[in-house]
C-alpha cells in the first residue's frame, strides 16, 4: 500500500469538500442548542432542501434561485418545529424525528411526481453552484489542487463559522441568546423575551439547514438521490456536541469527519472491504459523541468541586 498517495496534499481539499455539508448542519444545530433546543430535525431539513434546490435549478436554470428556495423551505420546516415545541409544548426530539421521516417520504414522492424518476435524478439542465477559479494557481500543482476550484459554498461555510462565532461571543444578541439557553428565568427577569429569541434561532437554523441541503445537491454534487443526506445531519449534531456549541471547535469536529471519509474512500481503492469504509463515519460519530460527553462530565465535576459548600446552621448560631 502506498501511503504517500493516500496522505498527500490533495487530502486537504478533499477533507474540506467532504466536511462542508456536515459543517452547515453543525452550525444549524449549534445556534439552536445555544437556546437549549436540540435540533435533530436538521437531517430532514437538509434532505427536503436538497430536493427543492434541484427542482428549482432544473426548472429555472438558476442556482441562485435554487438556494433561495432551499432557504425558504428550510425556514418553513424549522418554523413547524418551533411552533410545535414552543406553542404546543411538544417534545423537540419527537418533532425532529417526525420532520426527518416526513422529509424521507415527501422527497421519495416528489422525485417520482415532479422529476419523473426514482432513486437518483441527474440532468445537464441542473445548474450547480459556481466554483472559484484562480488562473494564477493553474501552473502551481500544490496551490491548484489545494486552493483552486473551490465551490462558493465551501468558502462561505468557512466564513460563516467565524461570523457565527463573532455573533455568539462578541455581540449583545449573542450574550442574550446564551443566557436564554442557560438561565431562561434569569433572562426573563432581565427583560429578554425568551420565546421570541427561540423563534429567531429556529429561523436562522432553518436558513443554514437550507444552505446545507442546497450545497449537498448543487455544490457537493449536481443531482438528487433518495436519502442523500445519509446521516450528515446527525453527524452535524455530533460535531456540535464535540465543539461544546462553539462554532470553531465544531468545525474541527466536521473536519475530522471529512478526513475519515476521504481516507476511507482512498483505502477502498486499495482493496479494503467496502463495509469497513462505510462504517468509518459512524464509528467516528460514536467516538466524537463519547468524547464530548466525557468532557461535559469532567467539566461538571470540576464545577461542583469548585463551589464552596454552604455553612451549616444550628440553633444558637453558625457552625
């Protein structure tokens, strides 16, 4: 086995490419988790947005309109979850799973009804997200293979990481959001409308989830396949937990998924069993969640140990 061909410089861009759909899902889950909303419906939002973006791109010939349509349907799905949870008091996990199952069913119906096929739909009329080409890099192999011909959405995903980090940790709105997630009663006492903020983050999550689906079908590929998300939404939630709701650290978790997926695909070319390669992302998901839970447990123990115990009070004075 030639490890030089597996772990060469082309692995850098491949890792970014494979991790970007998961990154958008992780950011969508991160902003809702800051408000103490576990958005496992990101998987379904991604899937239905991927389908809508392909349909719009195919019929209109515009990738920009396709992305807008994906964001609109993402917000619609997110608002269904928000109303069911915040107004009707339904369990957010149950709603998320219902959205995921609905997306599977409606896209399977839609690909037959609107695109006239089953399984996979691809057509030259589908206009993908444009790539950024830098002619100056063409004659430099390292720069050409590493930094040239990136999809616009791949660049925007990385920029969005730092935008979201700034919003969460450097703005008043972000401070209020974090207070809503951690101490909602204190936030209400301070005059913050907790319910309104939760609706706001669900809308933002729907927009990012819509971008995730649009990138998956128009940037990552130029087709739609039934269940093409293939667990990427759940991987995004795992990356969010790994990052402790920090967008930058969550991105590192996404890169770990992308790296594993890339290496697995290259190993398959050297005769490694396909079953082993297919289960690698799920093994990494379990490891990432386990590590994040372990970190949370350790931090909780440290927090409890740092609290000064209150003095016991007896009749006649303090002890």
